[in-house]
C-alpha cells in the first residue's frame, strides 16, 4: 500500500510543508488540477461563508491494477483513518 498527497501547490511549497509536518509520504504537484478534477476532488466549496472553487479534501483508494476502488468525498479528519483502514 502507498500513500500519496496531491495538491496544486508547487513542488517547492510542498517540500516545505512536508518538512514542517514531517510527512512520511510523497506529495505530488497537480498545478492544473487535472487529477483532482478527474477524481472529484476539485470543485465548489464553502470557505468562510463564501463559495469558492478549490481542492475538496478527498481520499481515493487505488487498487494494484491502477483502478479507483473507493472514494471518500468531503473528508473530515475525525474518524477518517478508521474508515479508510476498515475499507482496505
């Protein structure tokens, strides 16, 4: 099993964030949000009472064959790890 993070941030910004939080997994840059859009992790969301377009925190489980097996949309941190591990 592999864990990857994907965002529109530049590789340099991701490196700094990864170091700051001591993340043990790779971060991939998706500057035009193609992957995020394809996986339903990009779209309208509410931020501080305003509707904006951006990254929607999403977890995607991809099988060994490269096919998406399960999507967890609009992730909330509390209880999410247990939900994902229960699906594996």
